[in-house]
C-alpha cells in the first residue's frame, strides 16, 4: 500500500508541474486590437429541439455589436418542438443581425448528427455571404454583445486560424455544481490549454460551443467533410486545422487557440444526474478511440490518481501505517489544491474540493458505460437521434 500511495503522490506532483499547468484558469483571450477592416462573419447554429433554450441564447447572437458584416444561419435539424418557427419569431421581435433559418429535411443514410447540420449551414453561408470567418456556436450558447467583436479582434491580432472558448457552463443544481466544474477541469487535464495554444505542439483541441474559424483554414483542412463522422467534433476540428497549415507555415501548422470564456455561457440546464451522465458518456469512449486497452489504462489511471489518495488516508489512519496515511493525505491535498482555481472560476466553495475523488469515480463509471453502449452496437447520438457508426 505504501508503494501504491507513493505512486499516486508522484503522479500528482507530475500533474502539478509537468502537465502544462492545466489547473490554472488564467488562459483568456490573447491581447487584441481592432483591425483596420472588420471581416465578414457567418454565424452557423445547428439546432435540434432547442425551443426551451433559444429565447435565452438566440437574441444574444442577433444582438451582437459587430462593426462588419455578419449574418446568422440556424439549421433546424428535424425539430419537433417548433425550433425553426420560434427562431423566426425571435428575430422578428428582437431585430439585430439578419437571420436565415434553413431546414434541410429528413436526412438520409449520411446523417451524422450535429456535423450534418453544420455542413448544410456552412454551405449556405458560403453561398450567401462568402464569409472570411465562420462562428460555429451551439443553440444553447449565449454571447455578450461584444463577444463576436472580441473573437475576431483576437484572431486578427494574433493571426489565428481558429479561436475557441470554453463556454461557462451552468452550475445551479446540486449535481451541476458537483459535476460541471470537474468536467472542465478534466478537459483541461487531457488538453492543457497552454499546449494547445503553442505553435508546433501536437496537442489540439477546441470547445465546440464557440469556435471562430477562418474560412481559408476550413477549406484547407477540408472542413466539414473531413470530420463528418467525428463524435468529438470540436477536438477533431482543431486537429484538422492545426495539421492543415503545415504546407504553408512549415512545421508549425495552422495556428489555433483555446481558453476559458468571459463573454460566452451555456444556458442549458442539467437538472438530473441522468442528463449529465448522457452528456459525458455520449463521447467518453470515442475519446479513447474505442480501444479496450486504452479504456483499461484509463480506469487504472483514474483509480491510481483520484481514488487511491482518500483510500490510502483512511486505510492508513485505521491502522495501515502512518506512512500510508501521509502519502494518501499528501496526494489528496495536491489534488484539492489543483482543483481550487476551477472551483473559484465557477463560484463554488473551497470545501467542495475534497469531493473530487467521488466525482472522478462517477466519470470512471460514465466512461465504462460509454464503452458498454458502444459494444452493444449503439452509434453516436445527437438530441435523441442515433446515427450508425462509420
């Protein structure tokens, strides 16, 4: 038990110092200045049965204070709750940026969820606007009035092909407060933002709720066709863009940036544990490339890093030895210390940090459930509709 406790503590020391300082929450939009000419932007919103959240999100897009030309394209993917009609009503009542609502109709065998809707929206935007940038944003994402302006200014100032912000997710219910901050914390651990933003680094990721993409970079990377079957579309998109620029920029590839958002927030509620469970399990096994060995390694890794510390502390205190208790307690303390910045970012009390092992156990079970669902033959799902595995 001492060796296991020591291994857990060493793992946490390495995560603290060697994993891109993933636990820090200071990666925000880079320094920016207004461009001499504001480029045209097409905002593409894939939507399926989103009538419950549109009143809180769509007006924020239509109300963007953007100095250049911008239009919003909402793709209604077979909604049964009047999503398209509600979007038109909101646009007529609120005004603002021009809105086009398109409903491509019932999809055929090639339907691939959100990316199917994005493909139609991007094609329509290219035909109607010929934009220099595409803002890909989800139907549940609300933007401050200057959000688009700040995104474009950042992209222009730093010559970025892709700028993405991790929207601030809702934390109102007890389960949201327990699971949501940890979701962003784990995402940053897998894809440290500093590594993502480093030119030439292999790490690539984006947050699908808010992605500003240069049109030329999208065409160079073959977006959206190149990622049409991706379950984790945001990460796959970022990888494609980062790799696509190699011919034009040498080994550095396309320039991408990812950070936490100050002006972008999700309004989608997750009132029940089952809602959060589905959110995670939908793509957890896909993140492991559907590889059983990677799943086994993930389960063992989560156990060593997150579950061993409290177990070692309890076992040591109950008679297993002072060394075991000390090693477990030290590892748990480092774990809690790295989680505190994310809790502060979400306005949660510091004393909830020791609950992270329990939350990690839930994520471990969600990942296993994701693998079980995959091997039972279920394809990826989007808004209650399942599409077959490629």
